[in-house]
């Protein structure tokens, strides 16, 4: 067990239809810098990948190059979607052995790959749906990413203050939340992260159940959702229908200054969910005194939630593709470790307006 320490998220990989264009989207709208590349020019004949980075967040965008590539199945089934939530570990072999001995399905046996900058050990297991966890051991490597990638001397990009991944949410079909939570506890030694959000959450229409699992150091936090019965279709069910099963619903990225970050993102063209003015009329009474000017929060559409430890500010983008599936959250924590339960109602009402416009409510 001592060898199996997860330090944090290493990267998140999306399989996309056109990584060349997607890379520009993350660069221009979100302020990620293209730092590494792999493709035909570097000797990869089957797929092209761009690695984008902003502070501690690394997004890997991969596109299959040929009709024969198995990555096409992921694209066909899920659209642009998260394939791999990679964990940074001390020992990728020990992590893989630990997980597979406890029932994880292997998708990549431990493999050491090397170049002039040293070596990286990679292994991977399957998690929910078609999603993977790759274990990345990089203590003997000083290159840009992993062997096979070439550093890109990209243009300077305006950093939007997105700092690190706060949490990654996995949506499950009905009845699959508990089995998936148990899997994380048994296979990866995660624990249930106590939060007041671990209860049923519902509006009149959208209902879900959610349990948050976390690793030892709690740098990996993964809310696991499933739909619950409501008057109309749950937004989790809508995701599952359009995604084609279980998958990553949203990635929450933390900032130290959400007002500056969201202002910049809006200027860049990021579309956020709208929040009704009535939400801000009720805000002070609900969360108490906060440092931020409510007028500015309301102009930017930023949500606030409080608990006994403090408060947090958050905002959700609209889906980043035409399927109503994957989106991002921007979050700033000021003491609170919650996931915004008090905002769920306001958020759901907003999501439901979009859902109704798509004819899916
Ligand atoms: Fe979230």
C-alpha cells in the first residue's frame, strides 16, 4: 500500500473529432497553452495529440488519424468526450497491481517508455463506461510530458487563472452510483468524502443522487451521480442518453479570483449557464456576508454557496459540444469544501430551461 500513493491528476484526455481545431478552442477561449505534440511528424502513424497546459491543469486532446483506429469507436459512441483521467503516482506498477488484484480490469500492463529525457512508466485500468484511469510514474523523467511527445514553443496565451482541477464528475445510469462508489473504495482505496451534498438533491423536474469519493490526500475528488425520479426527465438521464452510457460530465477548475477569471472567459466567448436575477435577490439572506460585490456576481452569473466552514463561488459553462454532455465548472473555494448543494436548485432550474429549449424535458 505504501507504494500506491496518488499525488493528483496528471492529465485529462479527450478523444475529439478534430484535435487541431479543439486545441485552438481551449487556447483562445480558456487560455490554455499548447505545450506538446504527437502525430505523423513525430512518428505516430495512428493518432495526433496536443497537450495543453494552464498552471497545474493538463488537457490532452487526441484524434484518430485512420478509419481503422479503435479510438473511432469512442468518438462514434460518445462524441468528443473524456477517455482518460490519468493519476500521477509514485509507482505505476504497484498501483496497477493493487487495483487489478482487487478486481480492476487492466487496459494497459505496466510499460516503461524512454527517450533522451528519461523514462516514464504507464499502466491503465478501466473505470465506469469506456473511461480509463492511466497511472503515470514520472519521477525519472524531465521531458515536457511523456516520451513520444515533442515540445511545442507555442505563442504566449493569456492565462485566465485556471489553476488546478478541483473535482471531476462521473454520471452513471440509474442504479449504478453505489456500485461505482464501492468500486472506487475497494479497487483504489478511495473513501467517501463527507459533504452535505451526499443526500438526494432534486428540483421539481431534475433529480439526482450524488456521492463524492476521494483519494488519501483528497486531491482527487470525484462526485458520482445517478438520475433519480422527478416530474420530468433528470438532467443525468439526458446526459446518459446522449453520451451513450456512463461518462465524465464535468471538470471543475479552480481559480484564486473567480471574478477576474469569469470576466476574461466571457470576453473570450465562453458561454455560461444563465442565472435568474431572483437568485441574487435571495443570496445575502441565504449565505450571509461575503467579500464579493453581489452586483458584480450577478452581472457575471457567478453562484455562491455557504456551509459551516465558509463559502464557495462557482459557475457552469454550457455543454462544450453539440451533444448535451460535457461541460466545465469554474470554482473558487473560501473555506467551504462543499459541491454547491444550495446552488443545485438554482442551477437545475437554469439547466432545465436549456433542456426545455432542446425539447428534452
Ligand atoms: Fe461540480
